[in-house]
């Protein structure tokens, strides 16, 4: 009760109420961040540091004070607060000096020098009377570094090591012309397909005919392929025959699938799968594991994507189940196949007839030869199929190609009656020889007209 005798209200007056500030400005509770605390320093400041000051009876010397100051700065002991209420800022990280990388860069492997692809042939040889026929196979380069070429009725051998030329055989008019040649893997024996449906086997070291295979075909044999002791032959009637050259009854398997002439045959590197191409625009994949001598063999895959005859076939050297095939003038495409599944992986329109294909054994590249109308060779980067180079020089379609045993040089033969050697896959000593050494290796031999 106040002096006036009235009771004072227990409820405070409105004007006595102090309004509360914003919550962010009226904090009265602080929670330290334990993770950011330096517990050792806090313990020292709470106990050790205080006792040290209380027990100190003598004034420290100048050197002692300097030492204590340096020690305090080194261990960050000049702080005034013990509790910490927020995380410490991250310690800045200095970038690694560039100089530290210099020794590693100098020791790293140098970049591979860019390969220069010559745009012209290194050597040109005369090939008179070569038959300008898309369905034949008249050129092959053996493992003995000897090139075999059929010029009408005669098979010539050109030794790439010494540049010498020899005549293997000249056929009678009723048997010829020669329609195909193929070296065995040993580089000593060669098969010669004839227009009369026969196939001759020759020993080129002794220049002796070993035998003649008869009875398999009814017309010319335009395609040959070796698989160890098995010689596979393809005829114009569409039949494919496996011949075991070691036995008297040489026909061991017959493949029937093509309806028109077989113009391309290639065995895979494993010797397990055979690819065949024909004038019926078809590619067949055959597997020897399902072969039977009692009945015609059933194909593994029948590939129908081409729109013209398929003569160009090439198995990839770095992927065993990858096959490249090229179509004729009505197709002009290079197609890539997975021969295990039969799937077409890619198709590239080249703009001209595809006559032959050769894989680079040293790089992931593919070389194709063409006719109508550029008559050029094209080097492709695989798998992008970007053109790396176009090689010109032939004046007629480039029907045939073969590769040297070391995989660096490719020889091409065209209807213009010339052979051209290209260092498209590398450089060899043989290819460095000047063209004047042997401009026309067959010039001293009589032409056959």
C-alpha cells in the first residue's frame, strides 16, 4: 500500500513493460563448439599458466622474455579466449609449385612422331596382259617375300628381296587363262586356279608341278584360300569346296549357299571361320566346327545387306570376329560384321566401287582400292572411318591388292597393266630402292596377246 492508502496493483503497468528485442539480438545463451576447442591450451590456461604466474617471484630476464614471446607465437598461446563458439577457418593450401612437375615432364615418354603417308607410289612395275575382270584374283604376296601375278596364261614370280623375276608356268590356250593364284602359308607352295575348272599345285622352290585337282567345279575357279593343308576353292557355279591336298580323294567338304559366281574367299586367322562373297550380292560365314563330309555344309550366317557383288573381304588382325566387306559399283559400301552374331556394326559409303581391302597389321587402319571413277586407294582410320589419305596414280580400276610379309607395303594391280607399290603402312628398305632399278620386270618376256 502506498502513502495515499491505496493498494498497489501486483500487475505491472503497461508503460513499465520493456519490449523484447529481436531474437537474434537478445541471445543470452552461448554454446561452445567442443570440436573446435584446444583442450590442452584450455587446461594450461586454467591451471598451469595461472600457477606459473603466481609462483613466479623473480622478474624474468630480457632473453627469457624474448624466448617466451617466440614460444607463445609458435604455439599460438597469446590468445585471450579459452572457449570457441564457431569453427576455425580452413587453413589455406598453397598450390604445388610448377617447378616440381618439370623433372617428371622431362622424364615422360616422348610423343610418338606423326607418320607421313606418301601420296605417290614408291615403285611402278609393268604388268602386260593382266585381265581386267572384277571376279578374278590374280595377285598374291607370299611369306617368302615373292609376289605372284597371273598375266593371262602365265604366272610370274617377282622376288621383292632382290628384284629378280621368273616364269612359273605358261598354260595352253585350252586350259587358260589363269583365273586365280594363292600362296600357301609356308611360302613354298602355290595354288593356280584355271579357266577350265582345274586347280594346279606347284612347288616354287623346285619349279615343279605337284598335282592337279579335278572334279570339284564345272567352270572357272576365280577364288582360292588356304587353311593349313586345306585349299578352299570357289567356282563360277557358286560352289565352295575344301580340298585336303595331302590325300588322293581331295574333296572333303562342300559348301552350297551362293547362287552365282564366288569371287571372294578368306579364312579367319584362327582357321575356324570362312567368309565368302559372290556375284549374288551375298556374304556367307561358314564354321568348320559344324562341317560334315556327308552333306553340304550349312552356313553360320547369311548376310544380305550389300546391293552388288562382294569380292573384297578382309579379317581384322586385332579382333578375330570382325570382318570387313566391300560391295561393287551398285553398292559402293564398306561394311563391318560381327561374325559371331552376324550383326552389321557399321556401313560406310565410299562413293565408288570397292575392289579390295587390306587391314594395317601395325595400326588400326583399313586400306581400300576402288574403281569408277577415281581409281584410287583410300586409307581409313578405324573405327571412326575418317579418311587419312587418298592415293592416286592408276588410270583404271584398282582390282587387286596384296600386302608384304612385314605388313608395311601394299602392292596394287589395275587394268592399266601396272603394279604400284605403296608405303602406306610404313617404310621398308625394299621400298626405298629407286624406281629405275627395275622399271619393267616382265619386259624381257614376250607379251601374250
